[in-house]
């Protein structure tokens, strides 16, 4: 069974919690280039694409906004889903 991220996460940055919880090394893992960040970005893009089918318009501006938020978080921070 494939998890549909749009049912779980109604905005583009929500996969941040999901991805950083999977990697369990804190927010710093998704702030740096690498597998965790690439997974998060892929999940964010999936949410954006699927949200359009649900009548929710998420734009590149939304995507960029959340990436800027993520960069400002403490690298030692832990996701609430952990």
C-alpha cells in the first residue's frame, strides 16, 4: 500500500516532519545536501502535484517559502513526529 502524502500533509512543507522523523537525526539532516534533503524535496513536490488534483493550488512560491523556513530552524531540533 502506497502512502498518499496529500491525505496526510495538506501543505508542501509537512513532509519535513515525516522525512526528518524517518532519518531521526534532527532537522540538520534535511538542511544539508544529501539523501534526507532529496527525499524531503521529492515528498514536497509530490504533495504539490497531487494537491492540484484535490483543488488546492500550491505554487513554487509556497515551496520556496517553506524551504526558507526550514533553513532557519535549529539544526539540532527534532521533529514532533519523532
